[in-house]
C-alpha cells in the first residue's frame, strides 16, 4: 500500500512540473577562443538559470532554427556571423548577437533582434587618423553588400570631423587590387574594414605593398594584420562584449521588449601598433 501511495505521489509531482526548457539557447559558429570568451562573459553577467548550446561546426546539415524552437528558450544568443545567419528566420523569440562585425549583411532584421556589433565606432578611427597619423584623406575599399552600413556611418562621422573619404567599391578580390592602384596619390591613410570580399590573403599582401611603396599607413580592424603590414589596429574585447550582451539579455528576460534595446558598439577597445612599420612610415604611435 505504501509503495502504491509513493508511486502516485511521484506521478503527481511529475505532472506538476512543465517539461524542461533552457532559459537561453546559444548558437555558436565554432569552438574558437574569442567566441568562448564572449560566451563566458555572457553567462557571468546574464544571470540565467539554464543554457543550452548548439555549435554549428558540430551540427553540419542540421536545421538549427528548428532545433532552437524545439528547445523553447526565452532568448537566443547568436555568437558569430554564421550563427546569426542560421537563426535569422526566427521572429517569435528575442535574439541577441555578439561577435558579428556587420549584422545588417546577414539579413537578420526584425523587432526581435539586437546585440553588440563587433566594429569600433567610425568616429574613433577617424579621430585617430587625423590626430595621430595626420590623415585628412582616408581611403576605403568595400563591398556595399557587406559593409555598406559601416561606410554610411563613416561618411557621417567624416563630415563632422572635416575628413575626406575616398571610397572605392569592389565586388571581388581582384577588383580590390585594381581599385587600390586608383588610390595612389589620393589618400593619406588606408582604412581596412572587416569586409570579407575585400580582405583576403592576397589582397592583404596588396594593401601592405601599397603602404610600403606609397608610404601610406594601413589601419586594420584586428591585430593579426599588424604582422602583414598594418601600422595599427583597434581590437575589441570578446569577454567584455559578452558581458554587454549579458546585460542586454537580463533586461529582456526581465520584461524589456527587444526593440527597445538599440544595438551597441563595444565598450572596450584596444589600440595595437606595429612599431617597425611605424618607423618605416615615419610616424610615432603609442599603444
């Protein structure tokens, strides 16, 4: 009799709890150190009780959007551009992105989408060009489909600062190399944007050669390009970006509508310098 009563109580307890659902589902492009750092920052700040993670590199061919919906989370965190692309069709769940340089190029638009953009504000770059490099004519090569929003932001900042942008468009890497030659004698600084059409292994070599031959500094968006000829780069802090995303997530989970949270720029950035390139170009820079 006692055993039967215990069995009935166990069944009643099971019925009284809903099926388990993660509070947040993380969709992550791959297992790389910056993404892991961003995720740790997020988890340390968001204060969520449960997190389920899908790593795209482990789920080749899977319907990620369906898997997310089946997990029934209250919020989705997309870490990296590929992750944001894979969840862009989700409209009924709030989506926060992090470690995405050009979110507008992913097609992930909607009132439910916001996040922390990976690029440093254009005004900071342009102020650096003018004050530290004496650059009043700034060259940019870009693919409008990839970095059109960044260039629009740069144009607005340049107008405020009295800087001239010399913009060239390129639809493929070969066109990038051709457009580089058209900038000879017309720019004081080359600004390398996080544009995958323009920045490839071959084109980075072309940027470096242009810099050496014309004594025009190249400023990049990541420190890895310092060893390939860039004089300086502004780097973001992945862990701190994760913390920013975590604070946004906490506000949404506490009831704020996603559309009330505007996308944010990284709160922390670091200037990295290649001293040997700086000496060759005759400029003095401090990190």
